[in-house]
C-alpha cells in the first residue's frame, strides 16, 4: 500500500470492494507468506505497485509469481513507469514505442515480466506522480524547488486521483499497456512557476545543472526528455482526466494549502521571472 495504491484502495472500498494489501500501511506484511498466499487465492483482482529492486528482479514475482499464476485471478494490474521509454529528445511516445533504452533497465524488465503473465494483465505506465503532500506546492513551500535552465526540456506528469480513475477504468477494459499521463507535458520550470504564483511568492532563480548541485537521481531525471501520449487510455478505457494539466491539479491542491506568509518584503522580480 503505497502513495498511489492507497488512493485506489479508498475508491474501491467506497464502491463496496474488500481490499487487502501489504506493507506498513496495508493489512499484512509483504513477507507474511501465509497471509499473502491466502489473499491471492481468494482474490478476483490483483494490483502490484511494488517497484523492482535496485539489484534487479521484481520482488512480487520473485516471491509470489508461482502462487499468482496458480491463483488465476481474472484481472492483474501492474503500476509501471514511463521511464521505460528512455530519452527521445522531447518527442511523443505511445504504448507502441520501443522500451528498454532508458536508465531504468530493471523497470523495463519488470514491466515485460508482468506482461508475460497472461492475457488478464494490464500494465499502467506512469510519469511523474503528484498529489496531496507531494507536489510542486510542497517543494516551493519547503524551499526545495529548483528551476533549471534547460531549453526544450519537458516532462509528463499525472495527478494521483487520475491514476486511480485510470486503473479502475482498466478493470472493465481490455488487457494491455496503458500510459496514464495528463494532456500537457511541460517543463518543470513552468510547474514550479505556477506553484509559486498560487502561493504568492517569487519562483526560485534559474540555475544551470552545475549550480543546482542535484543528486545523481535528480540528474538522471533531467537526462531524459519526452512527451507521453495518453490517447489509448482515453479511447479504449473511456478514461477522463479530472486534472488535464498541472494548472488544474495545482489549483485544486492549493485550495487546501495555506499561502506562504513572508516576513520580509518580496525581492524584486528578475527579468526571467516576469
């Protein structure tokens, strides 16, 4: 039960489903083998939100793959990543695009392994996930937001509630791979600027990658540039976005967020902030 799967579980329980899950916020530990095997044996739907291990391999398939195949649930879902597409220089990618060229080789291997389980599998490839407690609003408020001077760099993202609606729509749709991203891939800078505007503060200054002193993980994030197409999920699943762009998503989140109260007069806007 991670950040996204908890939201999915809330929606399903509200609709009358009986949902059990593993992890600290689930109903049992991941290594409670007896409990997990009993849950798998009685499950009609199984969803994995567990990422591959750093060493390679999928923890769920490694520990419970045989039991999952033997249980034969009518529906299996896996939350994957659009990172499987790698860097395409800002081009659009859909579900037919080549995978395995990016930095996330373990994620690609897990994605393909889940697809190989059978005709009941739905793989949902997710870009950057944001929502309550995990958005540009939080990074700006905490002083962790950065704007990086990289011309033409774009990313796709999706609100956690839209992931939940997409996965649930996939429970009634055909098997296959689906990208769940919003309608407007955009630069990270644009998102940070909108978050700052909503909070009533100046955005952070533009920096080069060297000046930003990013972690290796963050540097890898900026090494890939792509736009993720979401048309298949809309056409095939009838998926409709509650937050079609980051603007609607941040606006909704800001409605539950207090503005920043500055103790000093705001600094004058630089030329790149106007």
